[in-house]
C-alpha cells in the first residue's frame, strides 16, 4: 500500500538509519519527532523499503494524516476500525505520519500494540504530543528519535557540493531542509519556499493547535527572536518590545507562547548554567532556530548578523549528534555553550574571526576561568588554524562541521 506514496530519488540519511533499524520488529512504538519538513516521512519510507528488501511478504500499512484520503481517520476508534479492515499476515507494519492529528490516538496505539501483531512507527511535529500523550499513556512502550534538518555533510551530499567555504556559506544562508535540493539553492525561490514552511509551522503547528487569537503577536514574537538570535531573552524584555510596537501583552503570556515555539521544534531554548554553582537558571534563556534558513527567511541574511548565525550553526551541529546544550555562566563571564553527552562535557566559545588580540583574549580568557579538565574549544571562521593556548584548542568551522565528536 505504501508504494504509491513512495517518493523517487530519496537520499538516505545513514546516521538515523543506523540508529533505528535495530528496532525493527521490536515490541515498542517507534516515534520520530521534529520540525515540519525535516524528512521524518522520508525516513519512514526508507525504513519501509528496508523492511521490504528483507521480507517480500511484509504487510506494510501507511497512513498520512496530511493526505485527503486519510481525513476520515479522526479518532482512536476510526484508526482501530481502519486497521481491522486490513489483511493481517505474519509480519505486519503500521506507519502513521502526523499521528497527533488523530484524537485520542494513544488509546488506539496502546490497543494495537497489545495485540502483538503490529510493528508500529509514528511521526509528530509537536513535542507537546510526546510529553503529554506518548510519554504518559505509553510510558515504557515507546522510544523517541528526534530528526533534525540536514547537517553540513548531509547538505553537501544532498546538493552535490564540495567541502569548501562556498558550500559553508550556502549552508549558513539556506539551512538544511531536505527539499531545498529540488530548488538548486536559488535565492528568491529558496526563501519563498522557506517562508511558506515558516507560515505552515506558525499557523498549523502553533496558532491552530493552541487556538491562538493574537496572530500578529506571534508573528512579532518570531521576528523578535530572529532578530535577537543568541541574545539573552527575558519575557519582560519581549513584552516591553511588543508594547513599543503597540502590542500590549503580559509576560506570562509571552512565556506561554515561547514554549509553543519550542514545542513545535521551531526554536531551541537554551538555558543558562552556573558553572561554579552547578545550577540551571530558570529565567533569561537564549533562543536559536532549529533551521537557520528559516531564521534568515524572516529577517534576512545580513553581514552584521554573522556571529548570531555562526553560533546557531554550531549549536545545531552538536544537537544533531545528540548533545544537550546550555549557555555557561562563570562569575560575570559567559561561555557560549556547554555541550553534554554521556556524562561528558565540552566547552565552546564561538567567534567569527580571531582578528586581533582583544578578541583572542576575550574568547580564550573566558574558557581559562574554568578549572575542570573537560575539553575546551574556540571555533571561528578563520582560514588558518591557530595553535592551542593553555590547552584550549582552536577549531575552524570547516573542520568542526566534518566532525561528529
């Protein structure tokens, strides 16, 4: 059944396939989450093709809630009835795109899983459905995989580019949504596509889902975050800005709307961490965009924003490889990022160019304040690699983007 929906010329995302293939035929629901249009459906098709190649008799059922022919599946009861009508063989596989569009879907998934006849795979474009629905109702019976936009190496593979400064500039300008390979990275056409995706995320995944009436406020909020990418943001600061734009809204509502943007995987909220006090701050976070191309489609790709864009690209690179991120604070000084994974930690400072002694001193001295022995790096777009400085390693962006750490 899925064959008629199968897209041609699908490029494999091997990193994700290696993670998820071992879970085929395991009695647990596999959940792909991530921003709209990052390739969750394509990854599911690759899993289906892998299953078919190993088992010609596999019974694969595919449901996409964005396609009109599946609009009739509105509730958990509709889903169960739909499944009952399908032939059941020895090996049955159920794939559902945008499962959160089905009312009370956890009830149906729980019932289907209990039959022990189906291997279940689903996607969703909102973290809210995972935390409140799957993680609650299906606790212990599901596993989550977050799918990100293309990393740099995937980007050059998808676009048939070479590793060089020109392809890095394109990556920083247009981002990593997979469909861009069909647009040949044409400036206006590409940004028109990105603006359409932005509008879809904003209105379908946020405004419609949360029944938001003040749509102009949401647009102004996103613009503010895009213009202040990587800056410390407080709800009060945003509220004051919006008042200057003749939009009066409470800080409580601002916090609520920021949370919606985070749950739609549109932005990444990065909390600050007190390195000496070993505690997270519960206020004044930084916000970055999960796809830098979407950010640029909102406020443009400007020379004066290069440091913001560079920070965002570095953050996205580490998130793609499974790291958790915080902004570091040590006394009155700030560390751009603390990345953690498997109880290991990496400290990162980001600068466009180490152009003079003042910049070098600022970036390196902040890291020298940290007295533990975890690795410390300064990342820049300099054409040459500098020697280590008191154990702090300089990494060129072009080298970082080829490294999985």
